[in-house]
C-alpha cells in the first residue's frame, strides 16, 4: 500500500495535505496562538499588522490573527464541505438506487424530479434562498446540497441500472432474496464506486463553491473564519495589505487541490467499472 | 414441502417485442414436463430458442402464447406462499461465464444467502455452507474466497452449492460445462449426476453438446431456430436420428477414434431458402426437395413409437438416418 | 499431405514471467501443409507459446530460444520484419473473431484495408478477395455487413478469409472454435482441412478439445505445465503413454461410452 502511494506523486501530495488539514482541524485550539480571534475577539490596536513575529500571517482589519483564523477555517470550510457532500450523497444515492433498480415508471418519475433540480445552478439557488431566508452558512449549505444531490442520483441510477442487468443480480432474485435486499446487498456495493469517486473529486469543487458563496456574502457571516469570507474581507486591501486575502485564498486552493488529487487517485484505484481491484 | 411437484409448459410461444411482423416466433415448444427424478435435455445451437425456453420456465420471460404451470397454476398467477414455493422448488444454474456470482461476495456468503432465501435460519448457516461445500467437493477453506480467486470449475461448483442451498426439487441448467476444460467438464457432469441421484432431483439440461446430454438425460428435445424438430428417448434419438438436423448434430460432435466428418452437405435447391411456411432447416438439409419441404411441417409421431416425434415431411420415406455417413 | 521443409521451427523456447518458467519447449515444428494440434488445459502455456511466435508477449516476460519461420529468426527480430510477417505470412484466428474485426467498418472494407496495408495493388485485391470468399465458402453479401451483424461462425470465416486473401503460409488458431456452436465448429474444422488441401496452408491449432484436434491434425502435441509431454499422430491417443494424455483422453468419452 505504501509502495503504491509513493509511486504516485499526486496521491502522495494529496494525502500529505489531507493529513495536515486533519491535524489543523483537530488541534486548532492548541495550535492557534489566538484562538479567540476565530471567534468574537478583536484587537483594534493590532489591525493590519504585517506577517511576522506574533502573527506569522499578519492580522486583518479587525486586528485578528490571520493564522489562527486560517487554522480554525479548516473546520469551517472543509468541515462544511464534507457535510454538504455527505448530505448530497445521502439524498442522491437512495433515490438513484431506487430508480435504477426498479426501473419503469418509478425510474421515469424520479428522474424527472431529478431533472427539475438539475436545472438550478447552485449560485442562483443560493441567491434565492439567501434572499428569502437571509444569508448564513447553513442556508448556503442547503443551497449547495439541493443543487448537488441530483448529480449523484443520476450517476447512481445509471450504475444501478447497469448492475441490475447482471447475471448475479438476477440469480439473487431467482434464489428468492427479497428485492430490497438484492438492491442493498448486490446492486448498491457494485454500483456505488463511480459515485464515490465523483464525490471525492467534488469535494474540491464544493470548497470552492462554498468559498464563492461566502465571498458574495451569501454564506458564512462575520466573525465565522470561513476562508471565502476572509478573502472577501481582504479584497479591497490586496494592493496594500495583501496578506489578509492571500493566506485564506491559498488555503482554499491547497484544500481544493488536495481533494482533487485524492479523488483522482481514488478513481485510478477503482477500475473503470467502479469495482475495486483485488 | 411438497415433493411431488410438476413444472409443465404447454404450447409455449415466445415472440420478441417489436418483431411481431416476423411470421415465426423465437420459440414454439409443444410440451415440456419436468418432475423430480426425470431429466430432460433441450438441445440446440445459437438461435434455437433453448435459453428462451429455460427462462420462460423460470418465469423470467412471459410467454406470448401458451402456458407454463407450476403444480397446475400458471406462473403469472402465483402469489404469496405459492410463489415462494415455486422459487424454492425450481432453481437455475447459469453458465458461470456470465458472472453468476457477485464479485464482491465471498463464496461462503453466497451459499449462505441461498440458505437464508430458502427459509433457513442464520444460526445453522455456517454448518449448512460447510455441508454443501462438501457435497459439491469443494474444500471448506474456499468459503472465504471471492469468485475471481478461484478457478472456473470451482466457481461452477459454488453456483451449484448456492442453488442447492435453497432446497430445490428441479434444477434448470444452462450450458453448465461450456467454457470449462474437458477434464473439468467431466467432473462437473459427474457431480450433477451424483446430486441428481442422491437428492432425487429433476433436471432440465440446456446444451448444444450431445455428449453432455447423452450422459445425463433420458429424454431429449432438439430445437432448431425456435422449433422442435425431433424429440424422444435420448438413446434412440442419438443412435437412430430421424431428423436431418439431429443427424448433423450427431456428426458434428468430435470423437476420438472416429474419423472426422463434415457436418452438412446441403442440397443445391436454393428455392427452399427460408420460405414463409416451409421447413426452416431446408437450406442446410442434404435431403431437402421442393415442393414438399416448402410446405408447413408438422411435429408428428414416428410410426410404432408415439413418444418419438419428428418434424419432417420426408421422414417416413427417409427413415432412420445414419449419422456416421 | 504434402511433406516439406518446416515452415515453423521452435527450438529450446523458454518463457518466464516474474521468475516463473511458464513455457519450456525443446522442439516444435510445423512443416508445409501440415496441421499440428497443441492440446492442453488452461494454464498449460499454449496461448503464451502462440503469442511468442509473433513477438506479442507481455512486457514483463523474458524469452529465450529460437523461433524460425521459413528459416528466418523471429525472436528478437526488428519490428519491421515482424510487421511484415504478422498478418501476411502468419495469420492469427482467435476465439471470438468478431472482436478482431473493426466494429465501425463493413467486413469487406476491413479486408480491403488489411490488404492495402500489406501493399497489395487494387486489381489484385479484387481477385484475391473473390478467391478467398470461394475458398472459405462465404457469401459475398456478408462483405457488406458490419461485425455485429455477423454470427460467430461467420466472423470466424471472415478472419480466415483474410488469411487466405493474404496468402498466409501459416495460420495460428487459438481456441478458434471454442465459442462456436458444435455444427459451426465442425464447419470451421472442415474449412481448415480444405485450406490445407487447396492452398497448402500450414495450421497450428491450439485447443483444449482433444477430440476436435484428433479428427483434424496430422500430429498432436500434448502440453502440460509449459512442456510437451507427448506427441504423435492421432493413433497416439489410442495408446497414450503420459498421465496427462490419458486424463485428456478419458475426459472425451465417445457418445457410445456415455451409455
């Protein structure tokens, strides 16, 4: 296993960054020199300090330590993105499985519903939800889940429909195994591969989307240390105090890159049909 | 469980959707009866309809005409416990080549699944799996292996064990030995034979190989392009075929020590090529003559043997065909 | 049967993959106009041996020994030479020939392109194809079909037709009839015999079906664990010496025995 990873630099980089992110997420309170700055603390005496000394990444407009906020940001940005993907999978996979395994009218009906949802781009939806309910991280998350799950449903449905035609699935039906059990025990594990791969590739994308929403003011609100929001807050200062936007921006890129690399590595590991090699 | 079960197909016809315009169905089977203790062979090549027949008997395909009845009830009307009994009494053995085993499921779990589906409890699953593996001559250690980790012959045995776990009285086998090495084929056939005797099973064996069929089945039905062309006691059919196709099949089976024979020497009468009503074998038949072979052929009993049927208008005059000629 | 110089002469062939010796054949020859059958179970090394003749071994395989085709050494030969030999002088017919045909080309176009590839001029292509179709008893109307519209037997015949059109001197048939119906298999076997008779083609048939090969080949070589364990004319099967041969013979009961 180790030899496998070492031979693939992309996977190695992705895993390394992931480990770093996990450490940051778990140990943020201990690693951050100014944990309160990720919350409500401000220090107006220290605003816009250059990176160095006490503040390795400088301070922002409210005098908060950027490094501490970036650290805590892992929990927020990556954490929410993981939750969003998980939620989209939890909705999309059962619907796709049902449509693909049952087929016929159920399939048509479900896929038509999926098509309706697919018509909404996440940003427009987020705008609509934010306009109606008020901007917040939770609402942005909901918007992304609502626009993301149909992709998984459709992908799952395709795979499930293909697997349903396999001889061993028919064999299970003919043995007398109840239909739901056949779907869960035989169709689901064999069909889910490509969906998981897509989800891991999407993680990078969701991080970016979430950051974009927050950047637009539709997502996380101050003082939440969400990277996209932090970039927005430093946007007007890029020529004079670039570090305010630079470091959270870099964090977004690094995290997105890591997940994309991991996703590619996962895709390579699972063979094209979505079944893991022995 | 009712031991005296019967699965009967009568005047079975299967047409494929969208091809209604074609005059002839993919399968037209006059009668087929399966009971425990008897074994019947369905012999034919690609396009003969033999797999269609097997799937219709399993209820996977709905007939366009005719019936398939289990203990007197048409398959389409089986409900509740009766439907469950049907599934448990009649089990297919697929060609492994198509992947009849879930690649992610270890063999022991596959067999245990059959056991549970047949009404067995999880408590004695492990013991049952061990017993069945022994019955099909597989080592118990194979239970933790996955399909890709074992040989083709072992996979086939595992598929048989899984089907047996349900407790069937009838086994419907679709080319159970194709794709396997010759020595492995022999052992699988020996296994099937032993199981049939020990468990008193009824068999339907679908194959294109007369050698396989001759070993296991008392009765043989020969199909050609969807029609029954000859049927009767296997031994009589093989030694004294009356339909030219049966004779050709017999000639085509390679045998050591028997000189090689070309299978067909078609007659030159091209006017017989696939007319709407005539004999479907005419284009390849060495005895085809017009106009008689262009007329509708009926399945008729051979004189002095009502159980032996042939669909060949020239049969009475051709008599017994020598396959070795 | 026309005796002649060997068209194929294999000497001291050893093929190893990852340290395991999978083929170890001291000698195997096919003379002109001879049909040789190589029979063994799966894993015996027969397909690997066939692949090595054309230099089509997996990247991690090592090979030693000599493979002479009409006096020319094929092992380690430059690609230019192998390309000329492959397909034109040595033809391969595989199990499921349909997969060897290009799915987007009509079979007639496919054959024509192959002939063009080997430098046959236009007028000659026509005559060769006509002759090949006749030799293979293939209805010309099938030339207009796409591979998926052909039956298994028809696809096999197309592959053999190409071999004839290219005037291949040696046909390597790897389980060429295994996936076919038994009557179609008999027809293809008959076709091989006719080719040998009419065109003088040599044929090396690899199969696990001993009975099929017995009825067809002039000489049968039994291969097990990478080595030839017994060889002889078809009569060798009536008094087999080696254990593997005996097992293979026993596994092919005659229909009389099945009583």
